[in-house]
C-alpha cells in the first residue's frame, strides 16, 4: 500500500508538524506499507527536509502556507503519485492564517472523495469549542457568528472523508449530534517516543518555568512573567527562570518582541525563538514545570503529551478542551485561574512546598505518556485504511 500523508512536517514551523513526524515514523516498516509520501508545505529551501527523509518515506513539498491554490496543487500531486490511501493531519488553520487560504485547504478531504481515494482525517479541533476572539479569528459577535457558520460548512467538507478521527470525546458528541456524522471515531492522541527519563535534581534550585508554543493569541506569557516575579518575592532564597520556548503566532507578529521590551528589567527570562525538533528534548528536560498560560485551547494538546513524555509536572488552566484531555488521558498538575498571575504563582508554590506531590504528578504524567505509542496508533489507522479499501472493491 502506498499512503499519502497530507500534513506539515519538520522542519516546517506550521502547527502539527511534530505530531506528523512521529505518526509517519510509526507507519514505517508496517506490514503492507510499501511507501509513504508526505505531502507537506514548501519551505524557503526545500532541501531542509532532507534531514528528515528515511527509508520508506518520500517528502513531497507541494503546497504553500497561505496560498489559495493549495487544494489544486495537492490534487495534481495525488494524480501523479496515485496513492492507495490518504491520511490528512488537520486543524482549522493547517493551510494558512489567512482565512481564505485556510478554508480552501480544508476542501482537501472532499477532493479525495471526488478522486475516489480512500481517506482518513485526523481532526485536532472544532470551531464549536474554540473562543474565536481569543485566537485572532473574530473580534465581534457578528464576525464570530459568521466564522462559526463557515466552520460548520468546512466541517461538512471534512466529513466527506471515509473516516474522521478525533482525540476528545466531546468532539465525537458534537459531530454525531450536530452533523449527524456516522463516520466519526474517538481515538487516542498517541504519544511521542519516550526518552530515557531524566529526573530533576533535588532540591529544586534554580526553578525553570517553561511555556512552549506559538504565542500572542490564546497563549500569552505576561501572566507567567508576572507570576515569576511573585514567586521571587515569596522565595528569596530560590532562583527562578522563565523560559518562553517558541515564536509568535502568525496572527500576532511582533508579540514576543513587545513582551521582551515590556519586561526588559527582568534578567531571568529566556526567549529561545523557534525550537527545531532535535532541541525539543533539552527544552523539556531543563524545565522544572511546564506552564500553560492559555486563555482557551484549540484542541488536544501535544505539549501536554510531551510534558508527560519528559516526566514534568504541569501548571494548567482548567479550561475547555484541555480539561477534557487531562481527565480522559490520566495526566495531572496543579491548576490556576485563567490570566491570573497570583493564582498561577499559588499553583507553582503548592508543588514547591509539597515536593512529594510534585514527584507523584511527574510519575503520573510519565505513566500517562506511555498510554498508546505512535507505533500502535499507526497500526490502528492502517487497519482502518485496509478495511476501507476492501469495502470499496
């Protein structure tokens, strides 16, 4: 079987690149898999993909982030490659922060149906569960209503796939009740390769608070920097570091530069910029706590699963989809009120003052990360693809 995997892929900076990397690796060597084509976005230099090429994987840059013509270019590529099946790794802004480009790209599952290619979509978020104003998509009620309507139409196109897998049970309920979908299944997020566990040095000092991702919309680091200053006053004998690991969200370019300027008096902040795949392990292993300075979420959190993989306790807002994932997949942490620096500082303080509880959460998160390796998740997808192909014969 030849499988086309449509997704961002490292070193692309587009969201879900890392998830695709580990899932594609899970397909390699599986019985019945002859070749995997990764249909990913163009980079300034496509030779940068060469370092991620492996036996059985061919990386095919064929679409451009923010381009309106992506669905046509993908169609041309699929016709040339003639894969037996397609797996699409999607969230609503996979193809662009430009609303038109994002929407047009999401017609790809429908395209696969028109081309009569068996397809599975891995859908990481739904517009119904996202606070659109907080992610830069709608700043008024009428715009929010409009985008929700557009999101509904796009979801209907996504549901043209033979199977749609979602990682949160709430999504299954919405798709079955609102959209009357019969081709939706709940599946685990899957966990990245577990590295050898690196324990924190005891007692904790310095204490590194690390936030990871793309910042400026629903991920805002000011609350973490303010909380760090509160902690410094409470624990004068301890050294605190605030690490912001990542870049601006494309919708809010210049956000982190503005934060740097505003908090330039803080000498204990680290702005890493973009983190390439090979440096991710160091960022997590050097952290004491993984902080989620979110006001909402846009689906299942790969960062939560990574924190578990590196056995780190999480400082979490008890909101939206994140709450469902934490509860359903067995992760743990301490909680703070959204956008409240004192509450976040209190959540960190609890784990500083109760190291046994911190170690318990670290163990819990590491155990949760063992839940379902990507290798087994890939086999699940492969079995479903084989069943879909057999049913179409």
